[in-house]
């Protein structure tokens, strides 16, 4: 697996776990990876490091919950869908999918 960057300290176990999860996927498969935890423990930084390490081999989407727990539980997913739509039309990504209308 990939070596942990020198500038990213204290998360080797988490990065190795993500490496194992990604290695288990076959080409063309999609899988969600949720990084969760208390505010301020470095979730965003871990996601940024993972994104950097993956480069163009994967598309990383981020969704954030309101820090006070207020708002819709679906807000992070809506944020990710908006990000995908900005990259290219969602309809093109779903072409041929029998569940596309859902």
C-alpha cells in the first residue's frame, strides 16, 4: 500500500484502513466511505489527504453536517449531488441506469 506522507502525522491507521477498503473494490465499482467523529478531530484533513493520495483514480466528494447538529440530515448528500452536477450533468452519469428516475 501507499506510504503515509511525512507531513500527515497521527493517522497512519486510518489511511491504511481506507487503503484496504479501496483495494477490496473492483474496477468500476462505487462505494461510500464515511469519515465521522467529534468536531475538531481532523476529519476534513483526513479526507483531504485521502483525496490527494487517490489523485485521479477516484472521485472524492465531501458533504458536511452543521456543527450544531441543526439542519437536514440529508444536507451532506445534497452537497455531494450538487458537486457532481457541477462537474458534468447528472443525467449523463445515470444514462442507462434503470433506477435513474428515482
